[in-house]
C-alpha cells in the first residue's frame, strides 16, 4: 500500500544482489561453494552407487547429475523458504511490505546460484563427451517448469511454517522421502513394474528428472504434455497463494511478533 | 468525516493478541481498545503512555504493518514510514551498502538514496569506515549510521518511536538538533517518547494512551500536566 510496485521491484533487486554479496563474504571459498557443494554431493552418490554397490551403467555420472542437481535446487529452495517469513521478522515488523517478498527472495537467490551450477553442468557434459544436439535447447523449458514449481511450493511452505513452526521438521523428512522417491540414483523404468510407472511420474520432481535425462542422455524432446501440466499446476498454486497472501498480509506481522 | 486537513483517521480501532498456552488453549490480550483519533496534515502529534500501553502497536497500525481486529483506519496519504534505526542492516555488508538498502526500505527510491548518500556518510562521521563491513563497527558507530540514514529520509507521514538521539557528546547534540529540525518542519510526524520536555518542545498535540485506551488527546500542556499527575500517583 505504501510502496509502489516499481519501488518494491527495486528494493527486491537491491536486496537480492546484496544478499548474494553478503553470502559470499561469509566463507573463505565464497563463490566456489556454489559449485563445490553440488559437485561433492554428486561425487558421494557416484562413489556409493557406482563403486561400492556396483550399480553402474553407461554414463552413470551423467545419470546421477541429471537427478541430483535439479533435486538439490528444489530441496534447498523449499527448505530455505520455509523459514523465510520468520527470519524476515526484523523487516516485516517495521515496514509495510508484501510477505511473499521473503520466500521469493530465497527462490531467486537460489535460482541465480543454480543457473551457474547448470552452466557448469552443461560444460561438464560436453567435456565428458555427450553428443550435443539442438534438442538440448529444449532444456530451457524443463528448467523454467522447475522454476515455476519451486516458486509454487516455496510460497506454500513459507505460508504454513509461521502458523505451525513444527512443520519445518516435516519438510526435512518430506525432502528425504522425495529424494528416494524421485529416481535420483535408480531408473524407475528398470525398478518399477509398468503399472506403477505412471503413478511414479505423478511426482512432479521425478517427472522433471526424467525429462532432464531424456534431453541430455537420449537426445530426445522432453515430454511436453507433462511440462505443460506441471507449469499450469504451479501457476495455479502461485495464483492461489498470491491471493491468500494479499488477504492475510498484515496477519503475519502480528503472528511472528507474538 | 474526512476533512481535507486530515492525513489519517482511526475509528474505534481494536487490536488483540492471541497467545498459545497449550495445544488448544489460548489467551487474549487487548493491545488497543476502541481507539479513535485523527492526524492533521503538517502537525506533530506526540504519544505518551507507560510501558506496554500499546504505543508500539499503535504505530504499527498507523504504518499498516499490523492488521486490526475491529474498527476502521482511513489513510489520506500515499506514504507512511515507521522510522527505524538500522533497518535491515546486514553485518557482512559495508556501511555504504547498508545505508542504501536501509534508505530504500524506509521508503526512498534508489536514485534518491544515491543522491543523498554523501550527505548520509558525512553526517555519520564514519569516514573511511563506511566501506568496511558493519560487523567491524562499534555499537555507537552502527547507531550513528542508522540515525544518519533515518534523519535524511522523507515521507508524507513519519512515525518515530523513541529515536530522538543517539551517540554521545558532540554527535548526540548534532543528532538531536537534526531531529528537532526535521520534526518542526512541515513534515507530519507522530512521535512516541518518554521525554516529556522533548515532547512539549516539538509537539502540536499530545495523545495519552493507557492500557490500550485513549485517555486524553489535545493541547500539549494540558495532556502532559494530567499525565504527570497520573505518573506521580502510581
């Protein structure tokens, strides 16, 4: 009400840039961590499954990267945004501003870091010797669909946690379940009976991971119907959450002050 | 009942907090109880009251930060700023970055803050420290920076909660003078303070709040006299 839209966007952009700057200045290796963390995760999975459990398959490292890296993006953004409104207490109690500012700040901050990770992932695939084709360009749509999904789920969990602080423990468990249920280190086609495969793909994260692999490993177009459905579902949830926040904006300031 | 001179009107506004005692049991606490008054454009309205009487809640209602449970608030202005020192400060960032962000959060556009940044830095007397992360600042330095940003910002309606002055010695006097100067201008101000001499110096009207209710609103001397009697009796 007291800040115009243009002003709000300006504040958002400045805060985003400064948050990234601040995050970087906290560690010795600063920017390197954005890449090092996913690289370490992928390495651990690779060592466990390819070497210790001998579950290797051709291009297993690419297989793992297509699963783990998008999954990390999703799980980090959702867990980080779950606490975002409560940690924005200092501002929410002093300035009249839309509450979704805080989860969206987390989402954009993570998306920025993720874009660099993706860039290095593509370069790695090329150096590794994957066959590059025009189909790879369609990955932009897969990434964008995931971005919409991340926005939608982040808004949802950020709205719940201030009312139910215990919810954040549930998110940690849900993310673990999601990791096992999204086919990061196994292929659902080999593991599941055909009648369960469709059910498995109803999990949007699993479906997106399937599409990342389809584009990079099979050089095939992504499943457009699935992408459209996930996008529309996400946009619907974003719209519902926007309306919800518009109606309850001033409730949150009082809620987290108590 | 809006007259052109009013910048804001409160009509029987109530706010009550709910606090959880156990899983299903809640207790309620009424912070504001049917508060009605209006703020006239250009005036400086002081608010007095003992601790916990609802002053801070009232300022947050005026700034549209807290929603209300009953009554109505009408705004006839576009911008209201609650003046907060060190708003949104991030210890990892430099004093300059923090000043820019803080100014923007207080309601200024980025270009306006950048225009005033030299003025802010000079007022704060931080010199080269302004480029160092504020985690290296002393409490006094941080307060000086926060105050310098706040005193430079403008808003149609300025809400000030106990931030008349900071620092020590020379800076304290400078800060007080700058704030008094700001308040005495055409700026509409709502000022919460425990310092009665300060209030009588700068206010046009005073509102006395007790246990969430408006006890009195009117001429400065009249209200402050009654309030002083009340304080002595307690």
